[in-house]
C-alpha cells in the first residue's frame, strides 16, 4: 500500500476537553455521519492520588477531515461504579452504526494489586446518533474465561455477512521485567462471532503469527473489506522496554484474509512507518481504518502512546 501522511490533525492540549483533561487523545475511532466525521478517543483525567482515569471524548470534523466542527463538552459514556470492570477507565471506545443504532464496544479498565490492571469488553448503545450512550448493563459482554484468563479487550466489531464479527485481544501471561521487577503483560489478537452482538462464540486462540517471538504484544486490531480482501491493521511491541526504548516500542502491523478466519501477516506490505522527526518519530500505535467519501483513511497515535494527539494517513494506491 502507498499512504500519504497528513500529519497530526488533533492535539488535545490545544482544546478544552471534558472533566479538565488536558493530555492524551488515544485510540481515535471514526463514526462517519451524513455531513461530518466524529472521532472518539480516550483522554486522561488525573486524580488527587496521581493516578489517571481514562475517559471518552470526541471531536467532530467536516468531511474534509481538516476543519473541526465541534468538541464534546461532556463524556458520551460514563465510567462504572465501584468494583465494576470499567471503574477506572474506558480505552478504547469503538463505535459503528447498525440498523439505525450506534453500537459502541468499550474496553473497561480496573486496577489490580498483584498486577497493574484487568480489562473486559462492554457494550453501550446510542439512539441520538452517537452523542450519548447508554450501557447495556453494569457488566461486560466479553471477559476472562477458561482459555482467556485475563485482559480481554480492544474489541473491534463490524457486521459482515449478517453476523457480528469481533477482533479483540486477550492476555496469555504476565512476565517479570528483569530490569525493574515490574509485571508486564503479553496479549494476542483473537476472533469471535455473534448473532446479536451480545452473546459471543470465540475460538480462544491467537490468529496473527508473532514477529518478535512469543513475548510479542499485539493490540487494537481494525478490519476493513476493500480490494477483494479483508485487511487488518494493528499495533505490536516488545513486552518489556517499550516505554523508554524506541526500538522496542509500538509499530503498525498488517495482515490480510480472504475469509476472516485465516490471516496472512505481511507487515512490509502496509508501507507506513515512523517519521524521521516529530510527533510520530518514535512509535506508531492504536490504528483505525475507515472509509469516507470513497477514500480509505487510517487514524493513529504517535509518540508517548498518544499524549500529543492523533494523526491521519490517506491510502493513495494499492501496490
């Protein structure tokens, strides 16, 4: 693929965000409307303890994806109450429209003691075209199970051939970082299907081959059908050293499939890497594929996991 980078299109530090959030616009995901494109993302609110809560916000662009029309004044979906799976954050937030209703699959975060976090997938629905969402319930629709013991999340859902199809991640193990003794997570991409979007059948197996070895972490799959194939873009990194070593940080991966089940990994075919300098020179992460006005775009975060906002790339041609 040949892409044209349009640079960073949204910087959270330049705008007023809900709940006093001033940094991070992570995992941008687009909902294409009749006359605009609304991009949801997760930002961070700092608590008195010094820890952060991940909260959902959105920015609405004209369809040229250059001019901002509106920014959310309030979060469109609230965090959960004490003890719930999304008490401490929602990240990412993945919406799409189906039969007049906007479905949003949420990745809820809750803090742990022996390890840093646990995640599960929730579902919220909107009947006002995505301005506000009501959760299906206080619990998740997909969470840890017998063969997926922890860290279920990053769920990307679309309806293909009459079925809800989900690509998501699940944790395989926690490992100890030899440099500092901190527990670090390893997670892989998997697939599930559903007739109603609530009750899911899952294979509970990784579907994307590793490139960095068994400790490779794969995150945030996004899938689009185009040019006669299903295309998946995701991000991947080493399990340790990714926060302070550029060569171990997130990069974008790519795989294609003819049937949504067997995936062929071909990262080199994506043709999109870090820039020589600037906001996306150290890492690329949290991608999102979408179509608008007959064109294919990719939203993504750059350095420091999206602290400085998100950018846009446009597909120019298939090579």
